DNA sequence: TCGGTGCTTGGGAACGTTCCCATCATAGGT
DNA sequence: ACCTATGATGGGAACGTTCCCAAGCACCGA
């Protein structure tokens, strides 16, 4: 069972010094004569040499590792972004250490400590928890950091995510245009996640600007309760004697859309007559009978931008002002927001 | 900007030797006097010391890193298994280096090399490609290996995955019981992925045993083509003069179920009258009108078993016979396989 | 011919750990 | 009182790299 060859063995085999071999593999081939390069290449091939990243990381402090903390790996949106991050990393010769926190702040701390012990060169964080001293400590040491989708209290760092104001505007405009006049905004509890707060706030503001009626409901875990809330919204009598204006549901993210769809089915509501629209495009939104209208996030772009920001931060350490990169969603209009007389 | 403290600094602060501090953090506290332990703990806390995994990995050859290669990170099944793997790793104090190969053998090779350069202690592989010399080399060096879901030609390793024979049996029994007599089996191209081959083979065998009529269709990328194939199956006249027996579609995995559902909707087929059943349970299967019947894989269990097998292999290196761990799916019967007169 | 300049090459000291050994007490058996 | 076993502790050499520095050489202009 042959052990992996070391740089010294390659040097010996090639009749060169370990320094030269190191240079060869560190991408400084231009500093080496072509003849030497060739000898090293041949020797490395013969011995099937692969540089030991652990040793590299130790000596140079450059692990070539990026850490990514995902709040919920089973959320398709997160995975789609992860996919973008991964591609971007690969193009930069970086590897990705992915940790899932299952929305547990405690686990988030653990994983943060872990990543730091692997000397990651940067951190992309889709935060699950509250602002964290662990994280503060890491950034204090000059570790580049990018926040994904969710802001994190006191932490000063670039943020990459959806343009929530624009998204809500798009949604409200679309719903208004389609003739819906009374809206119910459905969201998961907004405490911990900044996009939920932003979207909710813009919803409230946007209503007024458009003279729409609307209210917000925060989901608990219970399907029953959600169904009751929706039913109450759909069946209660119109405000003044204004007749029965069309009503629609706006879902704050994919998980909510799923729950709301389930609830509407239980209530026997007809999609379209009862409007339904959600942020986040999912595989199945086209399949539910008249199709569910969504706002698709540019997930791949978001992922790539996260890596780009990270890289930008690591070159210009020095106190750069945190920047925000907000991307616009794309409206995919389907039958669930079409009032067919 | 304070650098992370080293073991030497802790030793100094605690008035102990680095050896003792090392022992403390390597979990050999029972070899240390309680007094010393306490001093070290206090010092480490004061300095916010965190052992450097790179240095550990270098010296001891133990990186505490497990590599996982996923063929398609956007497949919910893969993610669910990943989730199980991750939890199991965490319980063992292992970290997970996840790489996505996008079903590209070339990328698979690259990532394999990369993981080996990080000195991973074990590899969990959901293979995308053909048997690979890169992989052979790694196992040749005694790196423990577990195959997930897909077999890999010549590679001798434990396999963890679904009991495909059982799954197909369950499906056929259910469909037969519900009164469907002619089946169309839909699959992605079976060349590269062993479960596809196994399922297909068992489908063919299972038909005969149950006196069912049936055939198999291999999907290309085109939705049109699939719809045409399904239409042909649904509209062609019955074999003998046997009357018009109920027909059903059986989908080899989640991606196929999605495509088939799309196609059936385009054809205007009514689910139930036309049977539909798929392997892999997905969020939305309950939402498509009468509900889509599925076989749910025990993804969490599969993930955990993968890690368990890996650990078992690393203790008893010596030429243990490769084992297979096959888990049974759970039938979730819904309206899509209910013939309502 | 000489000092400088530029280029290729190599020696050796780190990096932060682990782990083999050595040291030094303390205690127990003769 | 002496030798040895036992247990706690520490010194120092690795592990496989990188990178500073220096050496060697050819070439140039004075």
C-alpha cells in the first residue's frame, strides 16, 4: 500500500530541489526553465504526486478553503445558491466546506468554530441565528465575510441577496394589475430573518401607495391554523359596502407557498379566483392546476456574486465600507393570478 | 488584529508544556491531573484558543474530514441523504467536504483529486461517472470508501441505497391491486446509473411474474418526445380484444415523475384514470390534484448508514468483503393510483 | 577586468501540531 | 535503604509544505 509521494521525493526523482518543485506547483512555472519544468512534470507524473493541502495550509496560512454556512440545506433556494457558489469557487481554485445549521444558532456557533479551525480563507453565511460573538471574533481577525440573503445585526459585512423592495413592488403591481384588491401577506416568523422583515415592511408600505387593502399573517407550524386564517380572510365580508373585491394571497417564500397551496386545496378554493403568488420559483409551481405565479430569484447570480464579494474583500482588507448587492427577481405569471370572469 | 493563539502560547499562559495542552485537546484528559486540566482550560479560554486542524492533519495524518461526492446537488433525494450524512458526521466529530459533480465524470475526477489532497479520511460517493482510475488509486492507498445509491463497476466497496427489487415489487403489487393492467415504465437513460438498470430489470421480471402487460421507455431531454410516447401508450388499442384495460405510468425517480406529470397535464389526462406512480417522495406530490402515489426512500437512514459503513471500514481495513445495505421504501398511496369508476 | 544586474536554482528555517522518548516524583516490595 | 513499577509532565524531532535568503552564472557597460 504505497504512501502518497512527497515533494522531496519528487525533487529527488527529478533531480531538482524541493523549492523548485514547490514553485512548479504553486503556479510559478514562469520562474523555472522549461527543461526543469519538464523534468518535474515527468517525475510528478511517475510518482503520482499530489501536493498536500494540509501542509500548504499550515505553512502559508492559505488553505484554499471557503466555508459556507447554510441555514437550511433542504431549502431548494439555498441549494440553488450553493450551486452557484460552488461553481464560482471552482473557477477560482477554491474548495467549499459546507455546513448546514438547520436554523439552529447553537449549531451555527459550533460550525463556525469548526470552519475557523480549518483556517478557511473566507466565509459565506446564510445566517440562522442572532448576531454572534463567535462571528464577531472571526471577522475581528480579518476573515473576509459575506452575508447571504439574511442580514446579521451588528455584523459589518457585504450582503448579497434579493432586492426585496423591488420584489414586493413587482408582486403588488402584478396583483393590482390583475384586479386583486384585497391581499393577505403570508410569512414565516420575521424575527430572525431580515428578508422576512424587509418584505413585510415593504408590503405594508406598498399597500398604501397603491390604495390596496391588505393585512399580514405570520405562520406558525400548524397547517390547521393557517387554513383557518386563510379561510377567515376569504370569507369575511368586504370592508364598506364596496362589493366583493377579488382577494389574493402573497407568500413570502417557497416554504410558505407550499403551505398556502396545501391550505387552499383543503379549503377547496379555486386558484385564480382566489389569487396566489409566491416569492421563489419551484419545480412544481407550473404543475398545480392553473399554475402558480412566482417571482424567481436569480440564484446562480447570487451565488457567484457572493464569491466575488468575498474575493474583493480579501484583497482590500482595509475597512472597506460594506456593500449590498441586491438582485431583481423575474416575474413568472401563471394562472393563479388570473381572474377568469 | 489579534492572531489566533497557538498551543505554545496556551502552554505558557497555563504554566504547562505544549505536550500537556496537546493531550488536553486530544481528549486524553484522564492522563492529566485535575489541577493541570483546570489551568489549561482557563488559559485556553482566556486566549480563545482553537486547535489548528491543518497542523493536526499534517502531523497526525488525521484530518477529521470526510469527503462526499454528489452527482446532482439539486436533486432533493441527494440533499436529503446529504442531510443524514452530515448529522452522522457531526455526531462523530467529523466534518464534511461536499463536492457536486453535476454528473460530469471529468469534474468527478477533479474533485476526487482535490479531496485526496485535503487528506480526507473517507469518501462517500454518489457516482456520476464510469469506473475511475483516480478512485482505484485512492482505495488502493487504503482510503475507506462507501458507494451511495449507485454502484461503480470494478470498484470494490460497501454500497448503501434503496432495495430496488423490493421497491419495484411494491410498486407493481400496488398497481396490480389497484386494477391497472398495462404499465409504462419511464426512466432516464440507464447506462451510467446502476439503480436505473436494477429497477428496469426488476420491472421487466416483475411484469411476467404478475401477468401484467408493460413496456419501458427511456426519456430523452425533450418534453415533447416524452408526451408523444405517453400518448402513444395511452391511446393505442388494447393487445387482443381484451377490452380497454386501465393503464398506468411508473416513474423511476423524482425527476421522471416531474416530467411525466408535466406531460400528462399537457395531454389532459386525468390522474387516477391514468395511473401514475413514482419512486422518490417530493414536496409537491400531495398537491397535484388527486395526489401522486410515491415510494419514499428512507433518506436519513441511508445517509447515516453510509457514515456507519465508512467508520466500520476504517477500523477493519483488512480486506473485508464489500457489503450492501439496502433499505426498503415506504408506499404513500394517493389518488393518482385510484381508479374511481 | 571588475562591479553590477538579472535570472535560475537550492538550503534551511519556519508553520502548529503530535508523539516518542526521557525525566522526575511517589509508592511499594524486598 | 535500594530497586522497580507507575503515573504525571516536558523536550524535541518529525509531518510536508512555503518562502526568505544566498549562491551560481551569464551578461553588460565602464
